């Protein structure tokens, strides 16, 4: 594939790339670049994850990236998903793998687990280095990557570890590109801010659009208003029957003559 075709394959359907110039330079270099997307395996997969993230993973593979789907079981544990039961989270990680295969994610994709990383003292050293290079205020601003508000860390200090773990993940995997929805922008920008201080390789951050919740809630807040597996009736799930999909679309928020924040049009696109 020609360099310009590779660039357009990576960018198609994305919301932003930080930065396009760095992405172009990356694609002009010899060798196989490394990309990843990190996901909490924490419930039934919705179509934003299955099709938007899944198709972009396929684009990266076609553009010549070694692409990793990182099933962040320990991150989901910190985020109290599935009752904080690590065994349940690992079972859900296998379900995520099955879901991606079902929607046609290429077999060349590598699947990794946070559980594999946390066994290494050197990984935790990277977490500490990322934490020491930041401030508590900067870490708190990144908590929206968990779908949490900054003040929630006042009740659970483990949440302050999460952004530093995500920064360490990117370094640990020796990545060139970090993929995620727009809700992951804070984590990727935290890495980009800290990388020069720590002497770590810089990464391109590639972000996809978020599907709006079907009930139209949180329209003024990009993260709060997104489709989420934690609110199954406001999401279309990979496991929904045709009748479920018809029912959910039939009662979805769909304001006449409004194209922004319209979940039905978001799904149609």
C-alpha cells in the first residue's frame, strides 16, 4: 500500500489524529509500527466498541501496523466493574475476543492482558515514574477516561493509579500509536505530555467518535452522553436480538431537524 493510501486508511472515520504530521512521518519510516487500543472487559459489548473500534483496528492492520487489543482487566478492577471480581473480568475478556472475531476483526491482531503486565516489577516502576513526573491535579483531570468525575477519587485513592497505569501501558508495549474513543483523549495527552520528561518515545494519538446514548442523556457532555454498556437500554449491544434493536431504536431520542447529538443519526452514520 502506498504511503498516502496508508495514511488515508488510518485516518478514515476518525475524529482526530494528534498529530497528522507525526502520523505521516511514522508511516514513511521503515519497519512495522505498533498500535494498540485499551479496553475494560466489563460487560456486554456495544456497537461503538464492536464496529467503530473494531473497524479501526482492521484499518490499522491493513495499513501495516502490528495492532494490539489490550484487555485491561486490572484497570476494570480499579474501576469497580463486574463487582471488582478479577475472575469475572477475565471471563469477560474472553467474551470480548469472541465479539471482535465475530465482527471480522483480523486474526493477525494480538491480544494482551493487564494481568500479564502487573507481574513485573519494572512495569510498576514505570507507573511510579509516570506518577512522579505528573501532579495530582493533572492526574485527577484524566479521570474522565474511566467514566468518573474528579471528586470520586476522594473516596477511592486507587483511581489515581489508573491514569499512570495507562501511561505506563503505552511505554511498556513500545507503541507508536494509541487508539481510543474521544473519551480516552485525556490519557493519551497525559502520555504525550510526560514522554519528553521521562525520555520515552512519543506516540501518535488517534481518536474515534463516540456514539451518543439512545436516550439523549448528557448531550452537553461528550463522555457522560456516550453509549455505554453500563446502561444497556441506552445502548445497542452486540448480543441484542433484532427485536431488541427495533425496540431501542423505536423509543430513542431523535429530535426533528437536529443532526448533532442525535443518537439515531449517529448510529445510521
